[in-house]
């Protein structure tokens, strides 16, 4: 079959190559990929790819071979999936616990934009709702995770202040239910019961300063790629006895498939709205990655396979 493989070079970072079709394990279904989306984690991995790794964690398509152990959807079922890797290809093997069935009304292009960003946002909501209080500050809210989280959290009754340096993105976050949008952490009117921080570097300490006493800071990313430095005594300036919680979206009591089915149901009911910034043929993946690197795309980039 054909698949996008990592070149290990600055550009192009991927190329189309012939590889062996995957042989599914007993608990995996073979999916014919119709669309896949690009996430930030994969673009970072492409900078120094492992020899045995191929990109692709967000896919939608058709089950062409059901799992041998009898679990999961039957052959001929339309699905969205979150495989460990290898989804930028004509076929991918996906654990049945990482698949959700799609209704006929939900296009593959829309579904492919759901997995990583949608799962992260939904699981952040689970964490946030379990914390005390209703006032939430989210940094880095302009990205895909922020887009999903604001809509989900607003529907759950949380009061969200979103940090976005883009006026255009900020306007969209307000439409999705954010109570306020501010251009920087310093402009946020705290204190907040929960702060969701994904930038790292100096942002972490600035976000912590907006936290209420005994509040919770959920650290779910480091998009700025800079380590953070904290001063113990800064906690006494407001966020006394606060907790910092590390968040990894893969650490959950529910399966990817269960949470994907929740996301699919919300989209089908017009209660969650994936944002597609660009749709292109998968042969243009290298060019799309360049545009993403140069910040020329707002919203999910989805590639389709004819």
C-alpha cells in the first residue's frame, strides 16, 4: 500500500512511499482510510522521527476487516479512530477500543478532525468538572483543543475566560460560549478556581498567579517548548495551598472509543462543531505541513484519500 513516511529532513518532512499493508492483531480492525488530520504532536515528532514510526493518529474511514476476536464494528462500518500511529496511509490497523461508529450524516472529513484535540478537550472537561469551583482560565485557547474545550465547558455551565492573542480567534471563542476573551494572561480578571495551562515557560508562573487559594492548575502542554520555573514563595501572593496537576490525555478511565462515541454524538446533534481550516488531497501533505509550520492555517488541516 501507499503511506506517508517521515524523511527525517527539515523539508519535505514526509514523502509518499510503498510499505507493507498492516497485519491486524486479534483485537484490531483494518480500516481503509478516507481522511486524516494533522496534530501538533506529530509535527514535532517529524523533526526527529524514530526509525519504526509513521505519522497518523486521527483517521476516519471504513472497516474492511473486522477484528478476529469478535470485538468492535463489523466490516463495512464507517468509523473514526485513534490508532497509535500509521494513519497517514491507505490502510491502518486500529484497536477496536479506539474506534467509534459514524452515522451516515457525519462526513469522514469532519470526523477526522475529532480524535486527538477532541479527546484532549473532553478529558480536560472531566478533570475541570471534578475540581471545586466554576471559574476557569484557559491559556493557548486559540488552538484546536481550546476550540473544543470552550464549547464543551460552556455547555456544561462553566465560566470560561480564554486567552487568545488573535482577535479573529477570540471572536470565535466568544461565539462558542467563552464568558471573556483576553489577549494575555495579565489581562485576565482573576482569581480562578481552575487554570488550564498549555504554553509553559514564563506562562506557567503567570497563570499560577491568577489562581485562587486552594485552586488547581492543570498543566496539559508546553507549546512554547520552554521549561517553566516556579518560586515557592509566589504561592503566598494569592494561590496559597494551590495544586498543580500534570495532565496526559491518554491517562483516562474511559477508552478512546467510548469518548470518541461521545464526541460523535455531540457533533451529530449539532452541539459540537469541529473547525476545518483546510482540506486537501493527501498527496499534498508535505505542503500542508509547511503551511502549518508557517502558521498559515487556522483550524484543523484534513487530508483526504480518494
